[in-house]
C-alpha cells in the first residue's frame, strides 16, 4: 500500500503548491485505503498519512527529528546510521531509511527545487533550503559508506544576547563590552572551531549596529538574520552543472565596496576575500565584522595571513601583517567545551606591530575550575589590561564600568 501511494503521488508532486499537495495526498490516501479494503484505527490512519506526506513532500523519516525543537543538527551516515545533536551532545537515533535508494530519493527531492543535482558527476552539494536549513550532501564514490547528508537547523527566531546569557555562552558584562565595541565601530573578528557558535554570536553582535547605518552582509550560505531595516544581503553562487556562473565571496566583497556600506559583515572568511575585508576595515568601513575558523586568537592572525596570500598578489609578509594589525582590533574566540556547551573563552586586542611581529594582549580569559555533574565550571575573568581602543568609548560617549578591566574581575 505504501509503495502504491508513493508511486501514484510521485508523478504529481509540485512543491510550489504544498497546501494543495497535502489535500491531493490525503484524497489519494483515502482512495487507496478504500480500494485495498484496508481498515485501520483513526490513530494508525493518522500516523500512516503523516508518514506518506513526509516521504512525498518532506524529509521522509527525518521529518520528526527536524520538527523536534531541541535538535539542532541531523547527520545521516548511510541509510541506517543517523545521529542528531541535542543540547550540544551528539547521540544516535533509531531512525532509518529503507535503503540507499530511499535516502537518495529524499535527497533528490530536497535539492531539485534549488536547481541542484546530486549524481556521480556532481557528488557534493552544499545549499540553503527555503526554510533556512543548511544541507550538505556527499555521495559515492566520494563517500565510502553510502549517501551522507548533514542538515543544520537555524532558529526561526534568532538568538538574542539575553538568550546567550541565559545558556551560559556569555555574561551580561561581556554583552555590554561587546555592545560598546560595536557602537564605537571597533573592527571585530569572531573565531572558533566548527560548531562553536561563531555565526550565532556574529548574529547577536550585529544586532548592536545602529539602525541608521547601511549594512551589507556577505555569506557562503545565508544564515544571518539581522533585524535592522537598511540591510543588503548577498550570497555566493556556486557554479552550475556545466561548471560556469560561479560568483565567489571575494567578488561579492569587492562589489559591496561600491554599494556605499557603512559596515560589511562577511559570514566566514576562508580565502582571498580576507585581503579585501582588511582593506575595507582600513578605508572607512570601520566596525566591520567576520568570523574565521581557528583554534585561538593568535592562530586567527596566522589564518588571516594565509588567506591574504590566497588572493595571489604575492605581498611581502610584513606588508600583510601591517594590514592585519591596522585593520583587526578585537578577536573574540569561542569554543564548544567537553560538556557540549558553547562559550566565549578568550577575548584579545590586536595592538599593532613590533618589528615583524603582530602584538596582541589578552583582555578576558575563561578559567575552568572544575567539572560538576558533567558540566564545565568556570568563569571569564579580566586580565587587568585596558584596550588601546578604549579611547573610542570616550570619543563616542560610551560608558563602561571601570572595574570591568580590573585584574581578576569576573565578567
């Protein structure tokens, strides 16, 4: 019965008219049950109908997982090995597809409306779905365990600074400090590893930008959800199936400079666009922001140097470091700790050059004091050093408690 339903409905699927499709499937479902003389209780009928609708219009057996608000990521390692991330912890589920063919049918249905395809000639896809989910698919021969798919969910309502304080990512004092930095137009880089919460923090910090400023956001896959009115959102375009038509992040950054931005926000800098971002920060677009994948603030600077070299201009290393040290003022580093929580663990100021070396000073450091009931215990503490850019606070009439920079102060 299930195969007949799928076979009859499959040829009539039109994802641009989902409400009508729901009605069509329900009508077909009732007819097939009648023709097959199948009698079910109301509860069983309802579950069967939900299963058929999910398989035809949605994510198949993944649908209940994606509807679960506590789940933030779904990882499919072949048709019968599915994991989720919940509250920062990864756990295996009992959910499975019937076989690889069933999984691929769902994959094709997900990516086809996006004008993308997944096959041996194009075995990888990274895309944003209309509902904001980010989906990555990789299939054989690149994947040795069958089709793999990762779906990252994003909150329909973006996190606020209060949310990050409530879940322990930041403290109110750190929020006030970062708000002051944004209002004072301090150039900011948020660093951290995969899944450490960089984009979430960038979205929260971006909310502090005054509403009268023109903001241009540039992303690989659009994830930022700024609430200001004067926002231009740009998204990289991958090449088509013929390998043509690609528009890179770097091209978008260069183009954004012609769009009269007050600030430029690059979702994640990964390549030669870092050079153009530095130049933007140095030429009247102060207060701009980006994220970078790295292991520490010092590693962030090394990563930026490497990315600038990827621009292909063969600049001397000292010239690159001078650009970096004059453009980047503050690095906020995040980590996902052993207990699955995400925290700001290191805040450092870039002060300039001394010889051929970029000088940094730590402003705030997370000090772990133990583990209690599986949770990491600790606090972000001040090193006692006041940032050089603090003069911007005074110029812009921004007040911060003086004790925030006292040595040992717990933020």
